[in-house]
C-alpha cells in the first residue's frame, strides 16, 4: 500500500534508514552505521564514525572540524539534557576560536564519534567539560594562526581574527579564512599545551545571553527526541515486570509464565532471559496489549517495612559511620551555649519521575550492536551493554538522543539494556518504550534520609556549635534489566562517591562555626528501595534539616533570619548570594513569626542557603497557608546563584527557575509510596507533582563573577528553595514541619500541635 | 475487505493500518511519523500526547483512532495552518504566535511537554484572546511540566496574546 510521505505533513520522518547522513553547519558530520562496525562511509566523512571511540582527547581533531565554508563542527562529550549546555559549550568554543554562533554546530554523542568527557552529571558540563573545550578550541586557534602567519607572511602577533576570518591588524584586506586554511582537512596534531586562552576581560561571546540552539526545533516539533526514533524492520518492545519494584535485593522472580496467553495478539511474542521478561510485536499497540495481557505470576517478594516506620528502620539499621567533618570541640561548644536547637527530620524517597518515560532502540547482531538511548554517559552505557551482550566494548556503538528531562539517574540505562536483551533474542531492531508505571515503579529513587541536627548559639547571636547526623542508604550499581536477566543481586555502591554520604557543603559550611561535626551513617539498601542520584542528591534533605535549625537559632535570639545568617557568614560569595536574594525579595528585617495573623489564610516568608558541592545558592520563599485545609501555596520564590563565571546568564536563569519550581514540587507534593509488597507510586495520581495552577512566580538572580572558574548551575538552588519554604511555614504559623512533603495532613497535624517530627 | 479507516490530520486524509481500537497517538507517531504528539503516560494524565479534534484539545493516548474518523485532527505541526485559517491569513506563518513566544521567552528545558503546552495554549488563545493569569492557570492545569517551566509558559501565553492582538504575525 502506498501512502503519502510523512514529509507532506511538514514533518521530516525520523527513520534513520532514510537519513544515512546528518548535515550540520554545511558539513558532513557522521555516517550512521547500523551495525556496530563501519559500513562504507562516504569519503567526505573520512574516518570519523568508523572506529570505536573514545578518540584521543589530546588531539584537536577529536574536538572540532573546520569546514571549507568557514563553519565548524564541534564534538562534545556532554549531552544536551534541556539545560542548554550545548549552547554554553558552543559559546566557549566560539569565544576561543573567534567564531560566531551561526558558524558552529555540535553533533550528537556517539561512542564512535565524540570524546569521552565522562557522565553529563553533577552539573559538570560547563564546570569540568568547559575547560576541556576551551583548551581544544585554543589549540585549534593557535594552529590556525600559525598557518595564517605563513600564508600572509607576518608574525602571529600581528594577526587578528573575527568570525573565522584572520587578517593582519590594521590591514583588513589582507586576510584568509579558517576554511581556506584547513577546510575539511584534519589538523592531525596533538595539543601543544602552550595555546594561550583569552583572558575573561576580553570575552565577547562568553558571558552573553545567547539564545539556546535547541529551542527552535523543539517548539516547531522538528526536534528528534529518543521517543521519536523509528528504524526499518524494527519491533516494538515492552518490559513485563510486577507493577512497582520490590524490596531491593529480591529482584522479581518468575513463578509461572503462560506464553500462550498472548497468542491472540498478532505477532506478539515473549522474550525471556532469566527473570527478565519482555514482549515484542510488529505494532506498538499490540506490544502494549501483550505486556498487559500476558499471564505471568511472580514469586512472593520479601516484605518491605511499613512506610510510616521507614524513619525508625533507617535510624535503627546497622550503619557504617563516617565522620565527614570534625572541627573544634563540639561538646565544649554546646557547653557554652545560650540556646540550643535540636531536632530530628525526615526526607522521603523521591522519584526522578521523568515526564516522558525512557525509550531506547537496539539493533544487536552477531558481530556488533548499535544502541540508541538517552544515557547521560555513552561510554559507561557501552561498557554495561557489552557485558550484558557478551561482546567486547568496541563492538557496541551507543548514540545519544535527548529524551525527556531526567534530573539524575532515571531508567535511561535500564531501557537500552531491555532493548538490547530483546533485540539479541529476536534478531531484529527493537524499540523499547517504558510505560509510565515501568518508569515510576522501577526508578532509582533519591534515597530517604533521617537527620538529627543540633546547633547552639551564644548570647550575641554567634553560632558556636553544630552537629549533623544523617542516616541514608547509597546507590545501586546494576540496572534492573541486568539484575533480572542475570538473576543476581548487584552490590550496593557503598564507597567511592561522595554524594551518597552527607555532604559537608550543605551542612553548615556556609557559616563561621568553630565547633562542627558532620557524620554520615550509611544504611544498607537491602530490603529497602533502589537508590540513585536525584538532582542535587540529598541536598534538599540536608538543607531542609540544617537551615530550619539555623532558623530556630535566629528565632531563639530574636533576630531576623537574614540578619542572623549574614552575621554568621564570613565568605564573601555566600554573603553575595544571601544579600542578592534578600535585595531582590525586598526583605525587610523582622524576627520570624513576629507578624502572625489569626486569619484562615496566613502568609509567611522564609530565607535559606544551600548548594550541592560547588556554587552558592540562596532562596527566599513567600507562601500562603490555609490553616483550615492545611494547603500551602508557594506564591513567589526568589533564587540567587553564584556559579562563578556564568558562561550564559540566561541559561543559568532558566535553570534557577526550573530549580525553584521543581524544589517546590518536591517540598510540597512528592513522596514515593509503597506497601509491604512494593512501590505503589505508579502514575501521576499516585505520584503527584506540582501542577500548573500551583506554580510560584519565580525570580532568578545570577551573581556573575567573571574572574572565578565556572561551577555547576543545575542543582545548587534546590536545597535553599526547599528550606526557604519550610522556614516560611514557621514564619506564617509559628509551627515547624520536620518531615516533607509538607502535605495538608502534616500541616493540619502541626497546627493542631501534634508531633510531626521523628 | 472493508474500506480502511481514514482519518483527517492537518488537512489531509490518511488511511489507517492500525486496528480501530488503537489509540490515535500510535497512529500519529508510527504511521504518520509525527513528532508533535508523544507518549507520556498513556493515561490521559499529563498532556504530552494532546492534539486538537475539531479545535478541541483531546488526549490521543486514550482516544481510539476509530473515534476520530469523522473529526478534523490538528497536531502541533498543523498549528500554524490552523491559526492562519482562524485569522483568515492567506498563508500560514512559520510558527503559531505561541511557538514564537516560547522562543522569545526561552521557555523550554527538555521541551518534551511542549507539544501539550502549545496545543492547549493555542486552544486557549483561540477561545479567549486575552486570558487573565487565573484563566491561564486554570486552563493549563491538566498539562504537567517536570522541568519546572510553568512560569515561562505563563509568560509566553501572555506574550502571544499581546502579539495576536497586535496583529503579528
């Protein structure tokens, strides 16, 4: 049957078979080889894409290519997640190369093409990825100027560059373009290590508000998200699992499987490897129906604790303790206290809850595999897939397609592994789209935490002692698909990464405190839920507990909470964000809870600071509390961020707005629920997030520090924003909430004077 | 064999290969290969799959394709033409004014929810050319955004309303 072409709807189809080549910036950039190894690549593509990476990071050609038309293609190893890092990295490259934004394009991440810049995580794209790009661009510029000096017969020092046109200073007519100097030929040289970088004072592109390069296609419906990709001859796959993960370590064991139960669905078949079960079908709806209608019984899982008992379970677990900070003598400090604030706090499991569940496409052949996914680390993903498929790393090629925003380790490795298992079994490309319940129910949740915080102040309002004890478990190591297929319980990741322990930065580091001790109590994950980094890992919990305690000290000495913080801070950068946010919010000093009313709807404002590991965040929240219903409405949030040199302040502002809204959601609404058998948060009704009508007005403030190194800008206001809301609740009501989310039930209980702490 | 089911999408008739009970979303994405409507929940809870049916926003993930056989479907891709028809323009603009406003305010992060935000926002502006903030909050409340871009969606809808009132494009 012939059909009208999809293009006639104003929409390019995304079948890769139709798109052997991508064009960007006028240049041929990558040949799609659907087998893991090279097929005949067009001559112009040279060797790029034909060999398994990662390419040598010390070679200029790894990072960029200059084309005859005086445009450039950039090869980054940090992926676009909607945070705008592609735009920011292009600005950095363009700055050093003296190219305009319109002359540059970046390609998608691909283990046969792009350099290994490690995972796109921890808000590291600009902080750690930026200097690598800057170095490569500077090396390329130096090499190009050397060629230009030979061509024009003058010293390098006499040359100036604008938009890729090199000319002799003062003689603009004697010029040559980058394209003429090297056009599409490789540099074929290694880094010299001597290429000069521009001083920040000369920046023309970095530091400016360049519009995002990905937005026009996204609004027009032309952008290719992972979920859009289709390839020839593919099958649609779905995973079949119990709805909602079970106690960690128990996986899900198949008791009984009736493959005949889907015989009535055209072309549907079961794929099973160990306890991994999936279905494939020619048509997507048939795959969805097959996953739903397949008769499968699972062995009874070990029981999870009662959810309300979770704080006690964490607190009483056999923990491995690490003293993260121990300065001064906290016992002596507390002995001299005028006032002590001491309380226990609880933070729930929260989900990444990606808006579009993860999707992946795998084509596994006997001699190699191509896997498309939204992984945040193509090289790590390749390694895991290679192990699962029983192939050398080099036989697996992973390409990145942006999915829906992920905010940390969602199911973006699980989906490609599921696709790979199924494709290997059926010998055809398989596209796996996780259903809503797969993604929410088998997510790697941000771990819950119990915190005990104690802090003391002297009569003059100086914080003199502080202790923070946190109980939480760590992260899993293997993806669910691997765990089920290999029928082994992966070890918990108990060491080697600093985010699984209480972060010293978010626990009082911003204040001058002579006596401070921070202790992390690592609890085994077995028997609880699967944990992993969720945007600003643990920081919302840390700031919620720590900054409420600081607020209690301010209250004890009858000081305004902003003035109290300012008095106890020494670091100019912390002071910078604190003062910036207070100014934006027109903060008028007054002790908390000093302007309470007896109306049904009361208002409050709160202030707090926080970070992740780097950068400096501060927030002010203005809220309304309905004292009868218990509903909190976040009316307005202000967030200030100092991330050193903000390469593009507009990108940072957009990140701040996103952080303020998402932190509001996590503080007011979000909690993963479970019963004895497993997780019960499976959709947007059972895992509610902040809705449109509930969103606060948001004011972002970027504290630009052009001479400081750039540091992370995607996570560092989350903690401050959440804690500011909690502090605003106290200001409005005179009551403290020590467990979030701040649900109407908890609000009503707090206002009724019942104990809400743990 | 009975005549195949046909649907009208963005002004064109299309034969449908899928079974009549198949949700419209899977026909639009797999047969028409459109990139506007997209899967988010399959439960009509999030709005990522939204399309207009005779100008009214519906959730294509739970709407059987047979149910829209006699209705005119407009997807994100068809919004400029749909707008031109409403306004009596001789040719469609490159973008619906709301799409342009999303660019102008740099609203998006990942952009995954923007199919629904755009379709629903365009419907709102067609029905209510100068919506108040309260109108926008209420009307858009069925569309979730996990990246936290609601404030800028709000700003963009207000900007688009002004642009439409001012006769641009």
